[in-house]
């Protein structure tokens, strides 16, 4: 995924703050123990002296040096055992004064063997989601999806809306919790007020909480960013749009809400094609929600767009009556 330099710098700063917080906590614990158990401080001083002595001995070889190393190792183990006994006898955990890390893999540096650690990637993805998912309120939960708002009688086509929506809810929850970046693209269709936006938000929240980057925006705002990228003459606005579009194209999950409500212009059609086709080509998952039927979608968009949306997306048809009115 293409990384945004400003967001990456901010992610590094957050990880640095975490590292400093852990260092301060470890120092406070050590001073607390030293004040209560002066012998522990004496042992730590002795252990540091042994480390310096060990470094000197390793520069030499021979039988005598080997004997000194063995003696030093035995003394070191004895001091460590005494230290551990003193600390636990005083009611502290054995690791109370040890170095503290949120991530033991990189020790809160953000990198292992020159590669970005998953902990830094997780912070970065959370910042991407925060920036590009302004529609999220933060209280979306699958458990709040009330099936009691859907009719429990067959409609004119013989389908029971409540039963159908229970299946869709369970499918969406499994989709979110099992998200791995390789699943199907989804299209939510149906009239207004049937829960498409709410379930989209529930998916976005779970996926982002699991460490993936999510962009969740309305179709009009998203496609508007593409237009600003191409046509804006304001350098700052254009630069911001370029960064936003790059994230739309590269984030792990893109959720496009209310497709069909945007202004239908050639620029918007071009932007939608770029978004849909680029993410399909890159193997990135996308979810769209729309009030349009499949036939209406074919009438509103170019054949190239319609072909991809109808052929490459798994469609979920929401049933019932407008929940907002009820």
C-alpha cells in the first residue's frame, strides 16, 4: 500500500510517545524498588559491572579466560536469583522492573530487520481510517442491528424481510470479523432506510479495529476528491486531493456509500471507473451501497462501470420498509 508521508510521521510519533511512556513507567518502578530494597540497586550495579567485565574477557582467549567466563556466569546467575527472590518476596511481580514494550517484536521502534513492524502498520491504518471515514460515529455495533424493525410476513415476492435481513446481518458480521484482504466485493442494494449505511459502518468499525485501513465515505465526497485532483487550481486543495485519492485506491477496504446520489457528470463517471477498476486490478476489497436497482444502475452508468459492478460484486438485496419513518 502506498504510504502517506504525513500520516506515517504521525504514526511514528504516536509509537515514540508509547515508547517514552513505557520507559518512564519502567524507571518509576525501578526507583520504587530501589527505595524499598536497596540491596536490589546494589545487585543491579554489580550486574552492570559484570557486563563490562564480560565484554573485556571476550576480547581474549585461552583456558584461563574460559575459566574466568565460567566463574563470571555462575556469579551472574546467583545475583539474578537473589534479585528475583528479593523482589517477589516484597510482593512485586518478578518482571516488575524489566523493560516494558507494547510490541516485543520491534520493542516499540516500529521496525524489525529494516521492515515496518505490524504495530506501526496498525497505528498508521488507524490514522488512515480516522481521516477517510468521517461518516463513522463510533457507536456502530452489529448487536444494535434490530431485526424487529423488519416485517415478519412474506412480501409480494414471497420473501420474509426479517428472515432475509437476519441472513444479511450474519453474513456481514462474518465478512467483517474474517476480513483478510482477499474476500469478495459487496454491493448493498435496496430502498432508503433499510440499514445499508448502518451495516456498512459496522463492517468498517470491526475491520478497522482489527488493524486494517478503511476508507468509508459518501459517493459524492469520494468522487469529488477525484475531480479536485484533476481540475483544482488551488495547490493546497489539489495536494490534499491527491493524497486522499491515493488512499482511496490503496486502502485495504473502501466503502462507498449512497452510490447514485452523486452528480452524474462525465468527470464523476470517469472517477468512479478509475476507483472501481483500479481496486479490482489491485485485488483490493470494496463495498458499495446504493438505492438503485441493478437495472437502474445499468441505465445510469457506462457499460464498463456497470459490467464491473454487476459482474465482480456480490449483491445483497435489503428488504423491508423505511426504518427511519417507522
